C-alpha cells in the first residue's frame, strides 16, 4: 500500500517554557523512583516507569506502556516546578471546558519540562518537540530504556516531586493525528494537531525504599513490571524549530 508523510514545523508558543534552576546533584547513586502511568484524555494508555540515579550524574529511565496510537511518535518528558502540585492533573484542570486537558492546562499540576525522554541526542527541554527522536508505538506499546548524563535543567534532588507525562491521543478514532473535531489545532501552535500534543498518560514519581526495586543492568523486564500494570507543557528552547511526522491511517 502506498504511503504518504506530511512534515510540519513546530514553533514554540512564547513563554510556555521555563527551565528548572540548575542545582547540585544531591541524589545518591542507586536512588530509584517509580511511577504508575495512568490514562489521561480518555486515551486508555497506561504503564510503569522507573528512574535510577547512576554515579550521581547519570540517569537510567525505563518506561513500559501500552494503549497508545500505533504508528505515531509519542513525546514524553519529566516535569517539575517548585510551585506545581507534583501530581497529574484532574478534570478540574480543563479550564476551557472542552472535555480534554491540554498541555498548558496541565502545567499547574506537573510543572514545566525539565527533561525530554528522547531515544537519542539531546534530552534537555530544548528537545521537547524533537518528535522524530521520541518512541513510536508501532503496535500500541512503548518500551523505552535509555541511560544519559543529567542535563543542568534537572536537579536529581527534585525527582521525588517530578512527574512523567507521555503525549499523543486519537480523539476521533481515525488512526492518525489530525486537525479534525472535537479538539482541532494545538494550543501550542495552530499549525499542529492537538491530538499530537495532548497528554495521554501521566504518573508521579515516588522514591523506592532501599532494596525495594531491582535496578540491575539488563532489559526493563528486570526492574519494571513486564505485564505493564495500569496504574507538558510541550515547549522548546527559544529559536528551536523541530519537525513532527504525521502519517496517514493507511501508512505501513
């Protein structure tokens, strides 16, 4: 079957990104944080996440989740702000009353982006919309496992109050990101489909007791639930321009 790809430029909405203040890496080597990721915006997505501090200045992030729109990239981030409630937004966050929580509407709960969970390259907030570097849910599931240096935008001491958010929903069930009703264009940029930028799953990180979680090397099966137990603002550094690939429902 023939396929078609449409590429859109993503331009940040001014003022949506506030970088977390850099601080000393006070988290101890081996500290582990876990989150149960629960569905947002009626996505049906869920999963588990684990974040482990390695050598004081490196992180290993593992996510196993399911129920995502297949064949599309799904951005994910670690969020934190001192003034946030360090939680996932509830229905009360839907301030425009359209029945869905947008990424800006979720900021008071989970805070701004501190770290972008890309599969390669930059992991700072500057890569927040590098969608080509985020996992694609080829069969509706996402398995993410990456170890990287901690950027200055994330203080490891804040991980216990941080929140993981995964994005990308299919509101009208047509198997693709589009501008159609009921949510139309993204509040971040009218050229973007809101389906691509709305939160799909969210979970607050909690520190695990010493010895309470397996943190050894290997696949995520050694430290995350392999059964995928059920339980953003999307912005980028000023001047950044990144690309989102949209696929038609018939793409192979």
